[in-house]
C-alpha cells in the first residue's frame, strides 16, 4: 500500500505497516464501511492527526479511543470538534481544567487544530467510526496501526509528554519509557469519570508545559 495519503515523515516511519496483510484488510474494511453508510471522520481527514503534527514536531501525545460519532463533530483529531459544533462533555471538562490550571479562558471553538500545529499529536486509537455507533470500528485493525505509531515515537523520540486519560489510554503506558518521557495519567475527562474525582485539579497542563520548558521546548498555548 503505497498510496496512503499521510504526512511524509510519518509515512516513512510507518511504511512497513502499509505492506502488512492486516493493513490491507483494514483498508478494504474501511472502504466497505464508508461505501455502505455514513462514517466519520470524512475520508480525507482520517489521517488528520498525523498530517497536522509531523513526527519530528511531536511534543505532546493525547490519546483518545475512537472518533466522535455524531454529525459534524469528528475531523481526525482526538477530543476535537469542528468549528461551530457544541462542545461534547469531555471537551467541556478539558477546557474547564485548563481554565482552572492556567487561567486560560474557555475558547469559542472546540477545534483543537491550534494544538496540533504546536506539536500536540491528537491521536485516536481507532481512526474511524460508523455514525451513531461508538467503537463500531474498534475491531477493524486500527489499533495495530496506531500502536505502531506510538512505538515509532517511543523508539525514535524522547522528551515527549504523554497524556493518558482513562483506563483505555492508560493501558498503552507500557509502550513508553518513563525515564525518557513524561507520562501523565488520570481518569477520563468524561463526566461519568471526572465527577468521581481524579480529573479536576491534576494540573496536567501546567505540568506538561513545565516539563517542555525544562527540556528546552516552547510550552503549548492551551
């Protein structure tokens, strides 16, 4: 598979995956899903996280599970929605914590492309979803591919902040060398988890920026 439309530095790092049988089967399955009904994100935005944040520019990784599954929301960046779309509850809680942590006002848009362009890889473990059905593409093979991306970062980069929210994301922590990177783990920002404690007051965003500055990198303007 040489025709995958993905940012060149990521294409180089993940080239081996494109030739594997699972990936060819994954592409076939995704094509069938999109041909057979409404799926998200739009086809041209499936690899948006990679395209917005080249391999060598990644400073932070925020790992989500799968895309939002309602109209107009998903555009290939975890936790992000397109301009003009109401904030999903998890994103509301993310912005509330940023406001409490850094004093940054809640923005008018939930489009996190501005983060991605500063080096925040907003990666979902599964990159596509059927409309109205959460986790409907979780078994298609995407996780093998996105795990390969995390492994590539772990092998080829250091000094990255990994923000792992909720049990699913925290289950990926074993792939990351905590002596060479900062791993910030917490409950998921969804109301069900956040309201039980362990999300608010963790100061993850200020801790992230402090670590980046200690390693000679520009902090993220959250």
